[in-house]
C-alpha cells in the first residue's frame, strides 16, 4: 500500500442528538451526547486507515485533556503514524459542538478553535520522505501552500478538499492534481450558474474535479480524452448508478460522470457528520490502490463508504474496515 500524508485539522466532537433543532431560548433534553474524534483531515485519515492505507497525519493540537483524547484515538488506528502531529502547550485543542436533528436528519456544527493553524516555520521538508501522495483539507492554507510547492518539486500527487473560501487557496489550487469540492462551494463561493462551470474553472491545472451533492450524489468532471473514452454499461442493479455525458464548452469537450448516492433507508441514517470526509477517503483509496478502476467504480466505492458512515453517530464510528467490504459490489 502507498504511504500518504494527510494535512489539516483534528478536533474533538461533542455530538448531541435531539428530536428537533432548538428554537431561540428553548431548552431541550438530548437523546444522547457522544464525545469522539473529528476534524476534516482526522476523519479522512481514520477512513483511510480502516481501508488499510498506511499514512502520516500532520495536524496541530494542544497539550491538554482534549488533545490527549484526540491523540489516543489516532494511536488506536493501526495505520496512522502520529510522529508528525504537533502538540503545542500554548493552544487549546480545537473542538466542535454538533447538534444532530433527528427529525430532519441534519447536523449543525459550532467550531471552537484558538491558534490551531499550522505555521510555515513548523513545516519540516523531511516530512515528505517516502511520501507519494498528500491530501489537504483547506486548513492552515499558508503552510499547506509551502508543502504543496515542496510536493511539486518532488512530483508528489496532491488532492484538496475545497470546502470554503480561505486565504492562499488561489495559490494552492493550481498545485493540486485532484479537487473535491461541494455544491455549496460552487453556489456560494464561486457563484457559478452551474456545477460544470465551477469544475471547468479548476480543470486548467488539475486532472479531475469532483463536486459532492449530498443526497443527490456527486459528479466528476474531466477533459475528454477520445482515445481513452469507453462508454459504461450499468449492469449492476444495486448501489449507486453512474451515467456519462459529454459537453462541449469554449471549444473543448468535457466528460461528466454523474453518480447517484448509494441507497440507504431514511430510518438507517443516524448522523451525517463526516460523510463528505468518508467519501474523500474512498476516492483516495481508489486512486492509490486501484489504478485500473474506471471513474464509475471510483465514484461508486466512495459513495458506498459515505453511506456506511451515515449509519453511526460521529464521523468515524461506522467507517468500514476493508476486510468487511464486499468488493464484488464495484466490479
């Protein structure tokens, strides 16, 4: 298996399940309160670890009780190397308060952080030794930019979780090979009239763009290579369904893969926290280990991993182990 570096945020999640989202000045009794690890990079790293990908995690936590809990969670995952984790006594470990609305199956996050950004002077170039893939979660973007430049010099592939607008992203984006973003980013940050336009703006420098759409699935957009194009046939009658289309824009052809979300019964959805991070973990797994997988298999696998996550409270409790996955589902 490949060794990768996951760079970004880790925190402790406090997850309260309630029957409905509280109204102003309302007092509610929680159905449950769960304390567990969270943070975009942390969640994706845990997902990859359970898919048997060995990785190093570069994140920053405080030398406090929450930091101890965060670190312990990583140490219990057999494939996460914690040697690069920065432990700073002058900061408080980040935490997120999450309200899970059982009525609407939504979650609301309140993030609390204090100087948790990884700084440029905390980046050691030696951290890239024996690394051939880096995943960034759009946090600590100035330090991420430095790391991406070092990766470029070493021909290390990079992916980026593009969740919201942050400083230095305009310089970081051209340095990454794969971009995974959201429908909300397209609408609210890019303000494009279509998801395809958002993808095309990034395809000048990257190999493909994936835009996630929650319960509506995802799309993958890439420049069409007519020599390699093979129409797919959906012979599976289970799981996600993938279709293709070719669009011609500005004298260029683009291949669009539309993937439905992996089916799940509404009553089986416990918590959506971290489902996007799980999806990204599935994408990275496919890129690293399944070089002959077509895009449809890649998307279907990632959708399956995200569906599994929905069945448990918190970002990681129901993430599947590779030994428990029937890979015939994606053949």
